[in-house]
C-alpha cells in the first residue's frame, strides 16, 4: 500500500512538472510572437520632425519669461554650456529628474546653465511647483508651446546639451539617469 502511494505521488509530481514545462514553453512562444510585431525603437534623431534642430546644429535662439516675469534669452548664455530641459509638472519622469538637475546645477554653476522650459502650464502652477521643489535653476514659461514646437518636442522630458559655441551636442528623450547626465556633460565640456 505504501509503495502504491509513493508511485501515485511520483506520478502526480511528474504530471505537474509536465504541465509547468508546457506552460513555460507556451508563454515563451507567445512573448516572442508579440515582440516580433512590435516596431523597432526609433533613434533620437528619427523622433524629431525634419524642421527640428539636430545634433551638430546651432540651437535655435529664443526669449521666454520666468514665472516672476523676468525675460531670459538663450543667446545670453553664449560661452557657457546649457542644459535645455523641456518638462511639465504633471509628468512623473520630469518630476523625478528635478532633484538630479538641481544637484548638477548647484555643483557646476557658473560653468553650466540649466534652463527648464515648461510645457504650457499656468504660471501660478509652475511657481507653486518651483517653491515646493526648492528649484534654484531657471524655469521658463512657454505658454503657447512655441519653443517646444521649434525644438520638435514630442515627448517629455527631453533634454538638449548645448556647448559653449551654441551647438547641440546631444539630445536625450526621457528621464535622465546620472550616468547619462555625466556622459552628456562630459561631451559638452563639463567635467
């Protein structure tokens, strides 16, 4: 009787193992099939319209206001490295990278200028966010999204790394990691 019970238990375990193995194989085939229909990811350059500025080109000049009404002109920063970040308060990745941008702004001032162009939000909302996050870098308002359009922004956050001559050296779509920020700043001459 005990031997019969053992054989029965072994049979049940073996059947369970076969079921699990079949499930793993079926899931693997399904995942490979799904992935084969996904489009290839676009390069950074392919995500922008033909009219948008590209790596190696001069950054288009603009003038925008801060939430307190002061005008800021990109051309005023000729001779400095500019990190030009497009963002919004409602964007979780944008919010997540703010502390990193603040850290680098404080670490590398005056060699690095951080300009954060807000994506068309109300000045009062942006002001409240700046105070809440204790942001000290320059936040600019783009109420009509004209500068966003000029730079071909299709996703937030998007960051342009502009060298001392005003040339775009790198473009990062999506949230910056510390490693990406370090690599791109090295590319534009901030060590």
